[in-house]
C-alpha cells in the first residue's frame, strides 16, 4: 500500500522522463506518474522543456488505482496557485483492442468494408455489418469498398 495520500500536495524529485509523462518520487522510495496532460494547463509538446531528471517539482496526488499506481498532477498545483478550478480528467482507453469487431469506419484507409453482399446476417459488426481487419476482427476481403458496395468473403 502506498503512503502517498490522495488530495495531498508533495514536493518531489523527477526520477525519470518518458514520452507520456514523468515519474516523481514523492515519499522516500515511492513514485507516481504525472501524465503529460497533467504537467501544465496548456498542451505540452516536449516534456524536456518543462522538467528533467533530478528537478524538484510540486505535485498533487489525484488518485491511486486498485493496483497501487499513483496518479500525480502538476496542473492541479498550478490551478490551485492561480485560483482556477481543477477537475480530474477521466482516464479511459481511447480504443479497445479486444476482439469481435470495432475495426474502424469506412474512411479508415480501406480497413473497413461495406455490408455483406449475400444474406442479411449483420450481427452488429462494425462498418455497417461488414468485416474489418482492424481491432481484432475476423474475415478477409479482396478489395476495399467505397460507399458500402464492397463484398467480403469468410475463410
């Protein structure tokens, strides 16, 4: 269990910098992640412009997940100092990589295909009931469709 408490501010040390955020040691031997979206009020293109390994940084703990991973925010500290409201952003995956469809739309570079040519068995699959290569779907098509007139073929 973590000694880092949700809602509490910490003066920590940047331990590592990644392209998605920084890891900050808040309590001796315990680190948390400051996601790139939580580094400042505005969009950050280059994390190295904000901080580097060894820098001291003020952060606030905004959450600890069920696996004990600590979420930190520098943006929360900045908002509090400026008297601005701060809301924790919902963390959810942008895409699902589970099987069973969800492979995109018809304008995804030929990866989704139109309705099935034969039969009316759509079963709720993506792309208007057609087969899709993206997102773990199954099936195969000889050519991408344009405007829903393609055909698909199962193997």
